[in-house]
């Protein structure tokens, strides 16, 4: 073999070794990427299998949440009928055996951007038992109400109190408002 042929053979061998090294390095990189992707997919599969195994439990929780939402919608309507609220208050007062001396509703105020509050001032003279019966009945009614303030003072009758009550009724604001 001549010297030129040896140089060509050595050059080809060097080129072949470099090409082989590059191919091997590329294969290792691809193998590492595939191994990382395989681990990621394995984790995703485990998560999805856990979700699938708990599907029935999630379905039951979703049903419970829907029932809670339904109850909340009944307690927090999208409209407050002022006349119906006043009638309801007067009816509950009559059932508790007390007379409302004064009742006034304020203007509705938007709170937190998703609900509105309507405050009602009530003044009455009654026994403590009648007052407790009245307030207890109000807490059971819809729409959702809160006793925002309660002031008790002695009344003209010895067994009575003068109660100044501030009630807050709430409603959900529609997205259109």
C-alpha cells in the first residue's frame, strides 16, 4: 500500500470514528430524552389512574356540591321583593306575638361585586321570649338574613323590652347587572 493510500485509509478511519462518535452521542441524547419523557408519562398515568380509581368518590362529592349550590341559590336569590320581605317580617312578628312599631328598609348596597345587601330597621316592644321566637323564625326563612345590630332597652311595661333590630337581607347579583 502506498503512502497516499495509507493517508486516505487513516483519514477515512478518522472520519468514520468521528461520524460514529457523533451518531453514538446523538443516540445517547435521544435515549435520555426518551427516558425523561417515559418517566413523565408514567407519572401522568399514575395520576390519571388515581383519578379513575376515585371517580365514584368525585362524582358523589360533585353531587353534594350541586345540592349545596341549589340550597345556596334558594337562600341567596337574584331578586329581593321589598313588599314580600316586609310582609314576611310582619307575618313572623304576628306569629311571635309582637307588634312592629316601626319598619324601614334602606337602599340596596352592592358588596364585594357579587352580592347585594338590603338593610331593614325594625323597632318593637315585646317580651324577651317573643323577641327570641321572632329572631329564631327569621333565621330559618329565605332569603338569607343576618342580624346586623340589636339594641335592647327597658320598655314601659315591666316585662317588656324595646328592641331596635337591624336585619340585612342578601341577594346574588346577576352577571348582567
